[in-house]
């Protein structure tokens, strides 16, 4: 065939245009779904977006499982993260070559949502609370996924989830308020590097709304993301999100209208109705028939889709990656890389000298319900093998193990001598004369799982609502193996199934779920074996006790479920305390996808890692025994309590003093923290500013007795400003490995332009003329040296009220307002949530006299907006704006005259009623 679109020597744009022009409108429509239809007459095969590859290939069978994304980031090693991405793409290709329909080449990774709040159920999927570090790691991983060939993609990485997505609770109907500075300085920067570098070629919008508008309809897709990308950017929807536009979100009246707006906003591929695209395509056809979409709109979306397919080499005679075979899947090289990544991700949080373990350690007690198991999260691959903490340490010395969970019996209240018993074949649980034994797993937050001792299987609820014992543990999208307890009289309790909210009731001789709490069976618990006591007894027999604690990724928060707190489960904390009393050489090893808290003092040594993948046990052993220095550093603040966090839905990190940038308290462990087995000294810091660039250098010396690794972290702080500035902000890091006594000079540089912040008075980035401080050290709170420097920049003048409209969202501070959409396509506004709500514009120059004010506004019940100078309660009133009743998007212009409004003042816009929306204000001179 000699069609131009098949000629790899032609420019990409010409090839795309040639193929697109050969397609009929119906064929083009068929390319707008996740499962793209083949076009046999042109030799186009089917194409599917969406292969999960967050930390290794997922969902398609055994493949190399690397540490979770937050763990990969804790290595602070972009090259390592890139190599993990490269290995993952190898395995994606291997599966694709074996089954192209099962493993597509558009991979849905990495996740670049900044980890603003550790209670987010998907915390383990992201990299860091810092957007710059997130961008560095995302670019590294995406670079590995896309491959090294300059023109042909190995896979097509997709950044997710755009935008402002850090809550699972009501995620499809909640709106994330992003003031302009938070949007421009915190959220968007995480996406930019991977897009600008071409490492990522696709983006997935998120389920939530942003400032009142569904993220799938965000104008920022076209205005910002596509402007950053050097090539066509593919935008794919999240699963089932398109239907929400006219469903849960009710943003449009019907799906043809909603889908038309989505395409025009920039959505190219609908992930809707699984592999049954007909309904979606029908709505798109209807949109065309009703004039809501044009063929040009369809052509634009098709062009973005085809661009990725061309760059994957689909229409070329061959690609550089055609020879990749199944031999790469879980190959020795990938196993070694998994071990390296797990080892280098481990963070030593605290050490009283117990670590590293030496040759005198002959016997280790491995303790805890995570001590001899590895966890898979929702986006993990299937473990090809599992080296647990117990297994890894057993290769080094004698180990003894205790799971340290309580063993209990359950008696049925009102049935003397009758107990809950497990079916030996895993079938329905019933009642019997002899008590059945069950192991009780405390996963925290009042969430428990039970395992029948007779079968070694967990209690679960089958499709008929009957209690059975046939599962290896909590698993699946709908976790059916967890329960809460509710107190009943005389010390009895009832079990409530968490997934369904229904109660465990006795139905004849079997237990079945019931809706009515009064129907619940009353159960009496008798503890036969204390997990904490058994652990302490075993720990006393060992030279060292290693207690492995942490979370279950499918239980303690996950997709669709946030956490209420950060505390380690009470039973696990009790085990740690008991073991520490029995053996002073106790090491607490935390395996979790998020920061945790605990009561009391730290054990003698504390380590943390994310769930570390198949080689976790080997990696842990190497760090505990000092074969390797702990290299991991935290990429999130570890707060002392969830009480120190703002509301989960409060996305304004500036106003709420959130993340390490603004947090004023003393954290449990700060951002960037991590200890090693040696010590480092910093000296001779030098800083200069010349020709638009800041440069710094510092001497770092290993002052200890063994080789070690230091992550030299560079932060800056602007010391005076028109606006609230971060207390500290990461600007760079250098990872050094030094022998005892060895020194090195660490050099660092930054363009002055990177110090810019978003100026709401002129809607652009600005570098202020201001003094700054450069800080260098081992964490955001372990600052060893600092030096001042000055930047010659702009001085932000007062706002000129008479120069043109002022957007309401461009205020400086606010109280009791929320951010909303000004209309269904573009533009933001503010809406009052209480009487007396206000926004303020600092330093507004009203000139020699502003005589009038016009506002684009409306209100659910109408009302009044008062303009005051210098104080929201007592400042002089210069005008009252009458606000008419209006529908959500039916804002109109209202006017008022102004009195005594001249000179420079802080202008307060006070909402006298709740439910008033203001999009903009304009001022006029006296005539």
C-alpha cells in the first residue's frame, strides 16, 4: 500500500491529515471511544486506551511489582525512577506483543496530583506534596515509559488526574476550590514538566469539579495543557466520568449535550460503558445531528488520537521495540531493579543506635500482621513471588515469627453453649457446640477482618449475603471481608458489614446479612490468645525484635474511600509497646502508603517504606544489617495528628497553612527527613545572583566512620512580599555518596524567573524586587546553612480600578466564599456561603474619584453587595449593589453610584446574603 499516511519519511502532521481525510464521519466517530473501532478498508486495526502501569504492569497477570509510587519518589533518584518506568514499559510491550487487545500501549500513569492531604485514599499513587518534586519524578517515570527513541513512542504515558483531585469522599460531586495562586503555583506546576519535555503525551481529567465546573470540561485543557505540550496531546476520560456530566453532576441536561461540550473542551476519548461503545457513539451522533458538534470538532479530537497512534509506530513498517518478548517479564534484571528500588526507598525515621544490626545478632523475632505477607494495592501487578520481611531476614540469621493478632472465639448470645464455627470447606459459617477459633486483624478506624483458624481463610460475604470463609484476605474492588463492631448490652456486640452497611444475623443455622440492626446476632467475644502477649514472649527470646506494622492498601483508604485519621491501628500499637517492654532492641518497621501516627515515644529505631513490591524483604534486610545506607527521604510531612490538617475538601493550601510550604507547627517528621548510618557536615555556603541566574555551592563532608548517602536539599524563602509567601520551598536537591572523611563541593543553580509567583492584580507571574534567603540542609527543618540574596524584580503597583474589569476570583483574601463557574464553558466567579461573607482587593487605586461600579452578578434569592473601604465591618460604605434573582449561570450586570471613593484603599466586597455570585467588578470615573 502506498498511502502517504504509511510513509514514515513524511512529516507527522501530513500523515495524520492524510489518514483523517480518508475517514468517513462515521469512522471518525468510532475513534472517540476507549475501544476504537477498526477501519478494515484502510487496514486500521482496533486500538484501546488504558493499560494500568503505576508501579509496574497491573491487572494482566504476574509481572514485576515495584514499590508504590510514593515509595519510588522517596528514593529522591529520578534516574532510578526512570529505569523503573523503562522496565515497566518493557513488560507492557511484552504483554502487548502476546495479546494486543489485552495490553494496549496507552498507559495510564503516572499520577501527578500533589499529595496535599495524607488522608486521601489514593495517597500511595502520587509522588509528593511538593509540586516541583512531583514534576521531577513524573517526568522521570514517564520518560522511562515513553522510551528513548526520539520519534517512536515505546508506550504513550498519561498524566492523571487533572485537576485538584485529592478526595475520594463524594469525589464525583464535590468541587475543589482553587484560587488563582493555588492553581498556578501549586496544582498546575506538577503537570508541566512531563508535558513540556514530551515525556507524557496524554492527560486524564479527574472525577471532581474544579471551581464548580466538571474537570472534564475545564478550559485549562486547551488553554494550558495543550499549550505546554510540543505535540498533539491525547485527552482520555476517567472511567464512567462522561456520564456523570448529565448524571451525578447534572451539569448538562442530557448526554448528547454533555458529550458535545466535553469534546469541545478537549476530551478526545470516552472511557464509558467498558467495551460497549455504541451508546457513547450514539450520543455523539445525536450531538452532531442537533448542531451541538461540528465535524471540525470531531476532526480535532481524531487528530489528537491518531497522533499518538502514529507516534507509537502503528503505521510504520517496524519500530525499535518489536523484538521485546515475554522473556523480559519478571526477568532477573527487573528483579534486581525491584530490589534496588525497594532498598533505596526505605526511610530511617529514628535511630537510637540499634541500627545497623551487627554480627552479634543471631536470632531475630519478626512480629506483626505485616511481618510475613506482602500487600497488593488496587493498581499493583500480580506478585510473581513475594519476599516478605520474615523471608528476607531468615536468609541472614535465625528468625522466629509471631503474627501478633488476637485469637478469639465467638459465642451466640441467647444460645447457651453455641458458638460460631467455620465450615472446613470454606462454605457458610454456622453454629456448633465446640467453639471455632478465629484470628482477629485490626486494620484501624474500627475496621476488622477475621480469619478462620480451621481453614486459614478470611470471613467474607458471598453474593447471596451469606457469611463464608473462603478468601485469602481483603481483596477486590468491593471489599467484602471487613466488619465493624457495635456494642450491645451485657458486653455483647454485633458485626456490621462495612461494604454493605448491613448486619450479620443468624438465619437458621447460617449467618446472613440483614438490613435491620435489631435483627443482628448478638455475639460474645472471648480472647483465647493475646497477640501482644504472645509477641512479647517471643521477643524476649531474641537478640532483636522487628515489628512490622502498617496499613492494608485495600482497607485503610483506597480509591472511593478516604481515611478519617492517620493513626496506626490500636492493636498494632499495643503489640509494639509490649514488644518494646520485653526487648529493648526493638525496631518498628512501617509499611504504608501514607504517613502514620502513633501514641507515646518512638521505639529505639523506626523505619518506613511504602509497600515495597516483590523484593521488599531482601531490601529491608540489606538496610537493617547495614549492607546499604538508608537512602530514602520523606516526600510528605508527617503530622503529629490529623487534627493539624485542614478540612479534607479545603484545597487552599495558602490560606489553610497546609503542606510543608506553609505549615507552622512542629511535625512528627518533616518533609525531606531521613537518617543514615553516618553523619554529614555542611560548610562554606556561597550564593550569587548574576545575569538572571542564582548559583550556590556548599561543601558537604562525611564526618562518620562509614560510607553514606546524603540528599542535599536546597530551599528558598522570599522574605518580604505583597502577598503571603511560603515559609520554605524546595528548589533542588543533589544526592551524594561519600566515603568516611570524604568531601565534595555541591553546585546548584536556578533561573531567577523560577522565583515568580502569580500576581492576581495582573493575572501573570511576577518576580518581585525582594530579599530572599537560601537554605541548605538535610530536610525542610534540618537547615544547616543559610545565606541571604536579593533579586532585582518588579514592584507591584496598586490595582488601577479604572483600567478595566477586575475578576472577583482575583481577590487577595476571603471569608465564607466558594469558587464557582461563571458560565458552563469558561470563567470563574465567587459565591457567598453565609451572610457577611467578603472578599478583599488590597491596595486598589480609585484615582481622583470612581463614580460608579458595575458588577456581573446574580443571586439565588437576590440580595445586596456592599462595597466598603479598609474594613469589612466598620469601613466606610461607598456603594451598595442590588443583586437580582438569577439562575446559576444567568448572571447580569448591575450598577451603583459610589460616594467618596478616591485614592488607594483596601476594597472589601461584602455579601449581605448567602448565595450571591459575583464574576467581576468594573469602575467608572466621574463624568
